[in-house]
């Protein structure tokens, strides 16, 4: 039975040694080649820094130095000193201690220097880890040969088990420590390698103390305990390294999340900047000088557009088509943001040029609709209301393309003009629009608006609504104070804006609030 | 906005629920787009919709255009406020719309 264990022990020991060297080579290669250095250097490196080589070198150095010191102290020759050191009892413990300490110190130095020489810091990391591992392995062998039969387990059996565990440990080291580590170094993050000093610094003094005690008292039971402890330490090491790596990963994830958040904030700021430019283009495209035709006293005219945060698509327009005809328009594009604004500009231009070419409102819409259907891939549409006011007679000829019905204010009383609705512009080709007529008497007002007014929402999601607008505009005898240049058209518009603002009470504006108010003042009186 | 869809052979019924605001319309559009291919009949049940913004109208219009090539399109259970909007935008004339 003993013989079997011995054979197995030898086999497993050799497997472990080979595995260890191979794993070391593979690990270095993973890190080294990632940093794109050449293979010859790699081979040389693994040969020189192979922990087993280092192990031999340091222990030999330890033996020689201990021997020398002994020789100096006791006055013997150097060769005697070394002899004593290797074979004598006195110093074997000291040699183990000193050798061990030197090994650790040299490991740290070695790893660091290799990394510096090759300019490959992850190589020093891997070297260091393997060296640390080998410290533990080296120390986990039996401390004494005392094979007392007090314990039933043969020591060679125990050593076999120890080897098997070491094989397992080296595989675990590679899978859970080295591979994540090399993945980490891929991302070019600076790893504070000093973190990896912590496990050795914590575990080794405890281990040494333990080992010293068991060696001194030298019983088999103590030896067994010491070996179990050292096995435990091997696995604890691997676990400690894993924890460190996990920590590094977490820190990196946090850094990456922060970077991403910063990038997103920058992208958002860019979009906001673009939107505000688009909005200023849109706003400046709308005529804002009132009165637009100061010489014309036959009417009062005022209009306003309050854009929502996102560039919307509301617009208004007016033109003096000839000396006695005022054309006025209000419209709402269904698209938002930059595509909506562009479509708005197109629609405004198309309608204006058609109106100025002498067509009636219905004809303008019929032709504009077909023009706007062309190339309208985004499938936006426009609702619009266009009217021509005859300044001599007060007759308004109008066409409606799916827009909200305007309000007619006569003698301070407001009513909706719910005439025949037409379909929206740019929705479908070939639609023929029909004209409607409204007779304005002197002093009558037409109030046009977009759904930004009637669909303004407060925090309880109530809508402002058509009723509220109608009531507000029915000012009865309490005629608003005329403004300096725009009669009561301007204060009426202001009144609605203020009321809507009070209603929404700080809730975010979701749509452009646009309105146009025109008041017929009668035919021009010749002075 | 929650949108439930029901497929019976080549007939699709879509039932949105809530206010069809500008921000809700994309969910509505997505639900239709994901289920519309190959359907020969589409029924839109607007019984649970009490508000229609122009973004919603846009979805209705583009859906009508698609179904015009594929089959039939009907809007049922339209509530009063939505009916008003469909009327004055002329959509009620162009599409098959039924009041609630």
C-alpha cells in the first residue's frame, strides 16, 4: 500500500511540476503577446523567471549566505559552514526561514524588474502571482520526516493528497485569477499591482509562525495540522486574488459607467444646442413686427407663437395680396423637432407663393396639398386655415384644411365658426378644398389659434378646452384696453396667453401655443 | 400607454388605452407596425382613448395609407373628444369611423 502511494506521489508531483511550468508559460504568453512583443524574448523570459528556477536560485543563495554567516560567527571555513548549513540540524529551520524570506523579497524584486525591462507591467503581475503561489506550495510540504504511527493515515498518502490539491489549485489559479487578469489588462486600465501584495503579507507571517511552532514541537499531529493549514492557505490565496480582481472589475465598471454618463451628457448638450438653433430659425421665420402694415387702418392684426421646449411646427403668416385684400393664415405641422421645422418652412413658403399668385384660398390649398404630398416620406401633415379679408366689404373668404375652428367675436360675444372641415394638407393627394364665406361687421374679430391653446394641460392632466377659450373671449362690455399700436387685437391675444399660463400653473408646455387675431375696422375713411 | 393587440387569422384588432399624447403615440405606432404585415383587416378600438394629439393623428393617417393597399381599416368606439378632432381635421370623412 505504501509503495502504491509512493508511486502515485511521484507521478502527481511530476504532473504538478509540469503543469506549473506550462501554466506559467501560457499565462506569460497571454499577457506578453497581448502587448505585442516577440516570441524569443518570451521564451527567454519564462526560462529565467520560471518560479522553479527562482526557487532554486534563492534557496541556494540562502544556504550559501547562511553558511557564510555561520562560518564568520564560529570561525570555521566557508565550505564547512555550507556543509553545516545543508546537512546540519542547527540551521535547517533558519535556512527555511531565511530562504523563504529571501524568496519573497527576490520575487517581488524580480517581477518588478522584469516588467520594467520588457515594459510589460502585466508580465510582472503574473510572475509575482506564480511566485507567491510557489511560496505556499514550497512550504506546504512536510516539515519533518517523523512518521509516527500514532496516526492511521500514512504520510505519503497525505503527501499524495497534497499534490492533488496543488494540481487543482494551479488550475483554479489559472482559470479564476490569470485569465480575468489578462482580460483586465486588455482594457488598458492601470492596475495597482501593490494590491496583490496584501494576501502574502497577511497570510505568510501567520503561516511562518505556525510552521515554526510545529517544527519546534515536531509531533506528527502537528505536522498534519500544518500541512492542512498550508493547503487551506493555497486556496485562500486564490480566493483572495479573485476578490481583488473582482474589486478591480467593479471599480472599472464604475469608471466606465461614469465615462458613459459623461458622454451621454455631452451628446444631450449637443442635441439641445442644435434644437435651440432650429428653434431660433423657426422663430425668426415668423413675422414679428406689429403692426405689419401701419398705413392700413382697415384692420387690427396681432399674432404670437410661443414655442414648446422641443421645436414644434406651428406658424402663422399674413400678406397684403393687393391694396384691398389681407391674407392671413394659421397652421400646425404634425411633425416635431428639426424635420417638423423644415416641413413648416416648406409649407409656409408654398402657401405664400400660391396666395400671392392670385389664387383663391380653396385653390391655394388644393395646389399646396399636392405640392406638399410630393417627397413627404416622413408622412407629416399640416392643418391650416387661410382667409382673405376684403378690406372694403369685410367679407372673408376662407379655406380650412383640418384646422381647429376659429372664434368669431361679435359685440363682445364669442362663437366658434364650425363650418365644413376639410382634410389636412399633405395627407393625401388629389383633395379638392372648398371655400367658405364669413361676413365681418365693423369691430368684429376673428381669433385663430392652434391646439397648443385648447389642449394645454395642467398638472392634473385637465385640458384648457374650447369652452374656457370661448368664455374668455366673450368679454362682453369689458372691452380690453387697446394697445398703443395694435388696437385690441394685441391685448386679446395677451389675455389668452395669461389665462392659459395660469391654467397650466407651471406644468411643462407640450406644444407650441400660437394665435392670430384680426379685427375688421371698416373701410378706409377718406379724410 | 398600453396597447393590446388581437389577431384572428388575417384580422387585427388594436386597442390602445389612455391619453394619446405626443409621447404615447410612438408606442401606439410600434404596436401597429409590429403586427400589421399580412393583415387584410384592421380594427382600431379607441374606446379607452379620450385624447388625441396630432402625433396620434399622424399614426392613424399612415396606418390608413398602409391598409389602403392591404385591406380594410375601421375605427370604432370613438369617444366624443376624439370624434371632434377626427371631424374637424377631416379624418372622419376620409376614414371609416364609428362613434361609441
